[in-house]
C-alpha cells in the first residue's frame, strides 16, 4: 500500500452526510498529527473544496472548543462530479501542488469510493475514517455518529411517549438509516418501542395491527412503532390498518435531520479520537488505500476495497430479542 511519496504534510476533510463526532475526529487528526510532526491542513466542503482548492492551515487553536460540536466545522458537500476522473485528478493536484502528500477522509461509503479512486490513480496517500449516522458499513461494528443518532431517537421516543400516553394513541416514528435498519433496531431496544420494522426483515402489517389491538385490549395506553427509512413505503398501509384495527388515532412523524445533529455522545467522541489516531499512524507509516474500523472493541484497519465489499451483517439476535421484549 505504501507509495513513493512520504511527506509530513497532512490534510483532512469531511464528506457526504454530516455526523456528530466528525469534529472530535478532526480535532484529534489535527492535534495528534501536529504532535507527530505533521503540518496539518483542513479542506473545506469535502470533495467540492478539494476541487476548488479550499485548503486552510490548521494549528492547535483551530480546533479549540470543537470536541462537543455537532455537524462539521470543516463543512461538507455532495460532489457528484468527483466521480469523473479528470475532476478527481484536478482536485488531488490541488493538494500535490501544495506539496501535501497525505489526506484523511471522514465520511461514508460514497466518500470511501472517492478514497479508492484517489488511492488507485494518484500519488496521494489516502486513508478513510467512517463517519455516518447509518452504521451501514460491514467492515466496522460502529461508525462515528451512529450512537448520537440513536440517542436522539431514544430521546424522541421518551418525549413522544408522554403525549401519546396522555391521549391513548399510537405513534409511527420514522427514523433514518437508508437501507439499514440499524438505527431503528438499536433505538427500539434501547428506547422500549413496541414494534420495529426494518428493511432486513419481513413485516406483516396485518399481524402488527392485530397485535397492537391486543395490546390495548390488555390495558396498554400507548404504542410506538419504529419504522426504518428503508421500509417507509409501508407507512400508509400501517396507519390505515392499525387505525382500523384499534379504532384509535395513529400519528406519524419522520424524525429526519433531527437525527444528524446535536452534541456527540461520549462513545462517538472516543471512537472518533481512537479512529483519528489510527488514521494518522497509518499516514505516518506511508500507508494508503486503507480505512479504519472497530471490531469487538478494537480499532483496526483494512483496505478500502475490502471495506466496500463486506456487506453489513444484520443483527438477527438483537432483532429476535426486540420482538420478545417489546410488546
Ligand atoms: P457518504 O460518504 O456519506 O456515503 P455520499 O454517498 O453522498 O455520502 O458520497 C459523498 C461523496 O463521495 C459524493 O458526493 C461524491 O463526491 C463521492 N463519491 C460517491 N460515490 C463515488 C464514486 N463511486 N466514486 C468517486 N467518488 C464518489
């Protein structure tokens, strides 16, 4: 993986969807990098900023008071044109022309495809760190931002429960995760939602409707159904069938971008710091085309190609447990 250039100039950028903990990650890249003798630079607005040469020098003070901040202070973007080879080459040349030979990219699987392209086609040494609330990458148990997003959902469940209990109602709470049910499943278990519907498992809407009715017949005074984004096409059918079966009002709410922002949890901040440290260590060893992950609590790294190849395993055990403990 090592390439010919090894230099002591290192840039960092955040790309794709913002995730809480990205700032904690940048902070460690900057301070640990400086501590290891690197000149550190930030690229603003993700790959768009790389194309437009938005490069700033980062010192210790540039990341002061940022460990707790949500979003990304370096800003981020979607940059579809980065998939075009000429655009990517121009972007990388902006760094190479400044004699910056190393780049750390914090982002999701789309951003990692950019990492692979840059690694494969240029002299730049590129390392990826997983920052996405979706936790949808198979090579790593957790991604930066996932824990904070789940805690936001749990907080929403707590607050919505007050209102729907007061009115004896049912709430369908739609949560993010793209094709992954990870946010929904983990939040359902941790937040005590009665039902969870995820893309990875079949859902029988008629059976759910009957079950919700049985719950109210037995004395329940509220029901929360967590609906993962990847199954939101079931929303209308759910509302209609659950309302018909129970003769109660069914509310629907999509939590949306509420799940992206907010103060990162301790877990996300520590994960971000540990992953950033490994990323800088890899750069220091002249590595490229690798991404940092966590397995069984241990930080590790693998090739970006391998990371993109491994499908996310669905936690069947946790799903079965959710089915048992929820109602
Ligand atoms: P995330 O990184 O959170 O998954 P996206 O899927 O939007 O977010 O990807 C972020 C950026 O990564 C895109 O806007 C684009 O610049 C770059 N990217 C995505 N897919 C590719 C690809 N196949 N090749 C090169 N770059 C890509």
